[in-house]
C-alpha cells in the first residue's frame, strides 16, 4: 500500500463519519424533494394554490441550499484535516 500511495498519492477524501453520512442523506433528500416539487409544480398548484405552492417550494429550496452549504463546508474541512494528518504521518512529521 505504501508504494501505491507514493505512486498515486493519498486518497482525497476523509473516511465518512455517521454525522457526515446523515448530512449527505439530508442533502440528497432535500434536493430530491425540491426537484420533485419543481417537476410537479402544476399538480401542486392545482391542489394547494399558487401562494402555498410558492411558499412550499421556497422552503424546500432554502432547506436544500442550507443543508448543502453546511455539508460541503464540513466535508471540505474534514477532508483538509484528514489530508494534513495523512501527509504528516506519511512524511514522518508530527506538527
């Protein structure tokens, strides 16, 4: 494994924790529900009216954007921290 790591470099992603897995599922579900809401906008308008549909879609898209922002912020930080630890351990440095 060490020779392979020297040849292609270390993996570029930190191992996924339970918290990050939950955040990832939240992003997938919220973006998927937003997409379904947009795809079925005519049906939702017929059932709930224009104002309620607009409010519901605004809430769904806002939740999707917020959860994605939190996920990508935490994922980037975890990956950077993991890479620094991985490279420091590989180089024999303990900062």
